C-alpha cells in the first residue's frame, strides 16, 4: 500500500516524540508499505514565531509571515528524516516547494492550486520514505506561502490525492472522532466510521480533529482518511464515503466557541443587496458561516450572519463602508454555535423539533437557527454552550 | 549608492537587536541609498538545530541538515522585514532561493555557482529594501543547500558582486580588523585599511572577522568591503585593493588554534605520489592548509601537512587507505599556527629571521615553517600560541 501519514504538533512536540514517530513510520514501512509523511511544526513553535513577529508589528505582512512560519515544519521534517536515516531507513525531507505543492498567492491562507508530484514519486521509486514539511507551498512566482490553520492536514490530503494513496492517516493526540467533545460530555463515544459529509459539518462546527478544508478536499479527491492517536495503538475513526454506511440519525454534537453574530437592521430590501454585502465580506477573506434573512417589511429587512470572533471588527468595518446610513449594525461575540450532525436526518423528520424541545427544557434561548440536509445549528448564549451539548447528546442517546 | 549590509548572529541575537538593526538599515535608506540586507541566524539558533539533529544521529546526512539549518536565517530575514515594514519602509524577505543564489550540490558546504539577481533587482526597482536569508542557496535540482561556516558573509559578497554594489558592509560584534587578537595582546590596534591579500591571509589564519572564502570572492568580484561593528558607530576597516596603499612591513599577527599536523614518514619518493595523496584528501573535502615536503633520501621522503582538527581522523583514515604499508602516519593536534602577514614583506628581507629570533628568545620551538609572498606561518606547540603572538606583535612594533 501507499500510505500518507500526517503527524500534528503534539505528535512531534519534542525530540522524544519525533523519535516515537520515526518508530511508528518504520513499523508501517516494515510491513512493506510505501510511506509519505507530512509533519507539522513542533507544538509551540508556530506560536513563538507569531509572538516574535508581533514584537515588531501588530499586523505583519503576509509574505514575510509565510517566510517566517514555514520554517517550523521544515525543521521537523529534517529532524524526522535524520532520525529515520539513522535507524537504517532511506528517508529524505522535502519542503512544500520540493514536494510540488503549488498554491495561489493569498499569503498566510493560501489555497493549493495543484500538486506536481514528480519529485515525490521519484523518491518513492528509489525506495525512500519522503518526509514533507506540511502547512506550506509556493506560489507561481516562487514565493513561499502557508495554508492557514490546519494547513498540514491539507498538505497530507492533497498529496494523498495526487499520489492516489491507499490511505491517509491523520495522527493527533486524540483517538478519533467522538459523538461530542469528551471534555464537555464524558459519556461521549468514539465513532468507528463517519461520512465525509458528517465530518465536514463536525469539523466546521468546532470538532477540532480535522479542519473542514481538509475533509472537503478528501471528499473531492476521494481520499480514504483515518484519524487516530500517535500516542497509542487504538483504532481511529474512518472518514469515508456515505454509501453502505449504517445511517445513524445523529452522529455527533459539535460546539463552536469561535463565533460572533452580526445583525444588520433596516437593510434596504432590494435585489442584489445580499450579494453586495457578502461579496464585500468575501473580498476581505472573511469566513461567513451562518446567514439568516427574514422576509422584508416596508422595503427594509433584517439580515444576520456569523463570523469567526477575530474577524468581527473587520466585518463590521466592511459593513459600515457599504451600507445605507439608516442601517444599524449590531454585533454580539458572547455566543456559541451548537450543532447536530447526522446523515440519517435526511430521511427522518422530527430531529429538529426534538432538539428545540431539549434546549427549551433547559431554558436555553435560541438566537439563530440554520439547517442543512444533515445539520441543525443553533446560536445560543455562550454560557449555555456546554449545557446545550450535554442536553442534545442525551436527547439523541449518543452514549448508547 | 547601492549598499549590501550583512549582519551576523550576535548583531541579530535578540528581538531588541533586530530592532536596532532595522534602525541602522533605515539610517542608510534615509540617506537615499538602495539597501540589500543579508542576515545570519540569531546567535545560538544554528547550534541548537545542530544539537537537535545530533540527538538523532552523530552524522546526519547533508541534505536533511541543509533543510534544517537553512530555517534559522529565514526566520531572521522575515522578522527584520516585518520590523522595517512596521517602521514605514517597504521591505521584503527573500530566501536564498528567491534571491537567486544557485549553488553546487555539496550539501552543508556548497559553493555558489552564480547569482540570478533578477528578483532582487526587480524589488530594488520597486523601491524595496530586500532582506535576504544568508548562508543558503539552492542547487540546480531545487534542493536547499547551505554554504558552510561564514556562509552569510559569502552570500553578502556574492550578492554585492552580482549587483555591482558600491559597498558591502559586514557587521559583526567587533570594530574591524586588528593587528592581532586584542584578547591575546591588549596593545593590538585596529587597522583602517587592509588589502584583500593581507586580509585573506589573516582570515584563513584565524582572525575570525571574515572567512577567507568571502575575502577571496570579494577580491575576485572587486567588491568594496568594510567590516565594522553593529553595536556602535565607529569606523570599521576597509578591505580593498593593494594599489596605492602604504605598504606596511607587517600588518598583523594571526593565531589559528584549529590545526592538526599530520606527518607521513617513509613515503615512496616517486613522481605523482603527492598528487595522489592530496587528490584523495580533496575528494574527501578535507581542507589541507600547510604542506611541507623534505628532499627525499634513499627513495623515501617525509611529507607533512596540516588540516582542521575535526577533519584529522578523516584525513588519517584516507591516508591509511592509499599509502604503502611501510609508511608511518603520525599526527599531533596539540599545535597552533602563528602567522605574520604583510604586503611589505615582498620588498623587505629579514622579516622571517626577525620572527624566528623573536620566538627563539622566548624558547619557543618551531615545528613547521611555511612562507608565501606576504605571509610567514609557523606551527608551534599549543601552549606557546599566545606567547608567540605577543612576541611577534612586539618585534614588529605593531602597537606603535
């Protein structure tokens, strides 16, 4: 088999941990598999680099930041390759550029354009274990770029897709995907399998095992993902196509604390106004999540949306620039989003009403509601976040 | 003017120091100069990376080491560029690759093949200050390489040459070039000027201000070098062409402690034997320094040479492989090399005899002697190194 293994920051958080990762890679290699490893920076390194940059500037420019931040993964990849070679295995470290990861030029959150996998394939054909610095690539002009949060996962999935790998294992410090965060609900259970679609909703909704960009890409490229712990030998969670899976009504409950709500009151109710608002937000690279628009009255309407908390000020300023003077921009960052995810929802009615009742029983007021085929999301006051998760986990009997 | 400024590890040894460097760069920029900056890793960083690599392997492979070691300079270049931008100056950080520094593939001690300076020129034309990560380049296959000790100086000189810069300033933590090491002889005086040739001898002989590779390259490319301190505003030392300079009899005394002597006794005295010995040493990339061969007797001869101490074992093993069984390989690493350098020597006799007498007066035995047009080098026991320096400094009245 050709296996891509990705090790996150805590998995390579010390020299001893890198040694343990080397041994794990070797176990797989000894089974006759071809191995490509993608590594993150050692935990803490990226934050230290960010702090150093902020010593000089509250808002350092992206090109320099990418030059700075990309160094952490390069160090880990070199050290792991050195460890593998010392143990008698032929390994080589690749920067994102050498691995052929070509991106656009949106510095600090670049998107992968394509993978030129020739150098990786050549090294694999020479019997080498290829150790790639995750999180980074290079744009068409040869500038170093980084892929934003969760970027190393994305590197791994993209490489797995380009190589048509049999498996892409994402190693972290947790055993897999749970029905909800075990720190909030100790009765949470690990899932053996979950569909891309469900994982996508869970990832984007605050289950931090995998970023949604990685799951989206895995789905698109049909990459067979497994998320598991590098600290033990427990089976992880398979993330795969929906077909043939038992359709659980609800697979999990997610809590996203990094939410801020913006409400626009008295917006001119005319064709194209929503398009204008959200294209401005897109131009600023603001990640808009939920969007709610009520039916308009007297030529005016109210419009609400949520953004990550650190993008709230940017979003508000963008709104003030384009909106009519009569429009009121309100915001609230003391909110969280609780979500119910499950492919089984598609074919079952009553899932939503059960959720609303469960929260009502706990006297939790729901600020915004948004639903998709396999997800129901609710904005509630931040102080009720954990309570809402536990109530919903119980109401769908996820601990059974 | 177009000025290349290079800042060494102690000059960028902390965030505060990087800020100070930014201010110094800005002073030059405000005078209307175009500035290219080349930076080293923050002091200590490279050693930490080497220690991390050695945790895994006593002899890590060069390709991975270069991936590892090149990260330090990238961090410094990014941080300095961020600092400059924050202070209102348009700056950009370049990796060695982006700066177009193309090298051969001798990992960990690559040589620069050529500089493709288009990206630097383009950025300068856009009014930018270009901050280049020193010590690194890229080979023709796109692998990261590093240039070995003093590599950042070399980056700076090569870039200055390629850009036809008016000046290349090498900033360190010392004021310039001294008649000898002031820690050994407090009466040592700073030189205002020195020729490339003299500096070359001093650099290769242990005056650590500049590595000889950098001075050689500066001479070849006719780069106007200045070495000075980044910690004060003192004038430094100009390193320039010999023409028109007052020819001092002796400019300085150098001490090189990183020497080991190899003596080959009973070497077959036939044509080609020396060529064979030194081509084998060259193949192993061993830096041979002094070479002494006596006249042969009875078809056998003795041959002595010196190498850096850390290459002694490698050199001895290489010798054992090719030499006749009767040849005896002896070595001694408890030696130092003391050298007298001065362009004035060319036209004055008696310089050598004065030196030998000065050492004899101190009862210092001379193990090997080697002379060139502007240099006399002597191998003595390491315990007499400092004493020899002081005796020679006094005998040529360098404190006057």
